[in-house]
């Protein structure tokens, strides 16, 4: 039996799973009735999360130069979440990913190209914000981290030292 003939019966199932809607609620229609760019920008600004702002922007975009302004609102909203906590390598990775969007659509000089590039850059910001939120949640659930009230400094842990005479303590018994 060839590998293709083993997969063929499941091809229809794969298509159904791929075409089915995701588990979360997604927007299908723009929430702004007349698609006024100012109202879309306001709806994006008022969205409760970075991902929801991106979703509104993506559903309401018109593939014109005006999409860049709305995408910048999404980028600013997302960057508030993760930029203050970025280390240098992650900061460089973020800008490299945004530059990748610019290179990807550099051949398109029309309004749609500008829209695609700005939408891509907003998508990068959403991904980095989501990663930062996940990292923050992991840190909250880490049992090794001391639980302190919000705003209170964490107590300093004593330095770890091997017990005296421990065979695997590094240098053996202490004098």
C-alpha cells in the first residue's frame, strides 16, 4: 500500500477540519456599519484587547492607504503590552519580523500593498503581545516564585549553598 493510498480516505476529513470555524468567536462582518475609517479607528482603539483590535482592523480593512493608520493603532495598542519588558534579542527579533513584512510587500507600490504591509506588521505586534501575555501567565503560575501581594517587593531568597560535606557540592568538604 503506497503512502498516498493510506492518506486518501482521510483527505475529506482534513478538508472539513481545515474549513471549520475555530473554537473562539471570530468576527465575520465589520462592526462599523458605514465603514467610515474614523469610526473603524475608534472601534479598534476601544477594543478590549490587542488581538480583538487586530480582528476588527482585519475584518474592516478596505485595502487602501487608510488601513495603515488603523494598523498603527493596533501596533501601538499591542506594543504597550510587550515593549516595556523586551530584552535586546527579542527587541531585535520584533523589528526583524516587521522588516520582513516591509520586504515581503516592497514590490507592491499600490494602495493594496501598503494595506498588506501594515496588516502584516500589526499581525507581528499581535503575536509578540500574545507571547508576552503567555510569559506573564507562566510566571504567575510558577510554583518556585514566591507569592507576594501586588506592588510589594519579593523577599530575597538566601543563596543556595550545598550542605557541608556534600559529595556533589562542588569542591567537597569545607575546612
